[in-house]
C-alpha cells in the first residue's frame, strides 16, 4: 500500500476504530476512565508515529500494539494504586459507552459471567483473549501486536480459554 494510502487508512481507523479500541482497552484495564485515557494516548501515539505504520496487512496489528502498549503503560503507572478487586462494571453499571442498559439486559447474566471470568485472568492472558475474541485479531496479528512468538500466543490462548471454561463451569455449578 502506498504511504498516502497507509496514512488515509490510519486516519480512517482513528475515525472509525474508537469503539473497538475503547472496548479493547476497557477489557484490559477494567476501568472506564483509564480506558478512555489509554485510547486517547494510543491515538495520539499512532498519529505521532504514523510514519512508522507498516505497509499492507501489518497496519491493524500495529495499531492494536499501540493500544495495548498504552494500556500496559497505564497498568504500570496506575497498577499500584488500583485494587485487584476492581470489577468489570463502573459506577453507572455500563461496561463501556457503546450499548445502553437495555442492550446489556438482553445479554444479561451470561455477559456478566463472562466478564467476571475474564476479570480473573492475569493481564498477559486477558490481553490475548481480548485481542482474539473482542478485537478479532488472528493469532499472527496478536503476536505482532504484543511482540511475542505465534507459539506463545497460541499457548496463552489455550491456557486462557481453559481457565475461562473452568471458571464459567464452576459458576454454573454454584448456581445449580
């Protein structure tokens, strides 16, 4: 892709990709205000370093790498001050600004259970799950986004899905 097309694609992603980037940041950070800050910082970084945007298929993972790095920076600086008992839902009971209360009610208990289980994952596992199943990146794109080998991504996804499955199964057994 020529450099101008790459810049146009970046501009388009910055315009249209806020919701996806925010959802990704929220699911990593588990806090709405921090996710908003991280996405704003990521978009500023992406624009500032737009000359480093790779050509072709590399642009999407590069952009998510910027979002993930902004989240990781936030976790390093905010982590000691945050409680590990943070929940997936903020004060207004909305996990992100997209769907309203009626849409969340439809999703109901299953969504809450998945978010609660996701919240129990260590950040290195939560990040790969969020990028794979919420940002819809391939394993190869995730490996680019987090600077890890594809085999590492695959093993993290396996461990994370096993943990989530066990956690959700445990929650279902408690309800029965």
